[in-house]
C-alpha cells in the first residue's frame, strides 16, 4: 500500500472518530484505541488510556 493511501485511510478514520466524539457517541470512537492509548488534543494535556478518552 502506498503512503498516500495509508495517510488517506488514517485521515478518514480520524474524521469519523471526531464526528462520533462530537456527537457524544464516544464508545464508537473508543473501540479504535488500545487500552493504554495516548491521545494528544490541540492545546490540551495528553489523555492517557481509553477510559480517560471516554470521559473527555
């Protein structure tokens, strides 16, 4: 798979996850992350762990 294809897939997933998060369907988004994930949101402290991600 080409880098551009991989980047497109990641960007599409990120958009979908952000839409779920914005609409309060956080559990749909959370299944895409490992239990020990680290999320970096712009201008916010890191979110460590999927359970903490679900509470944001």
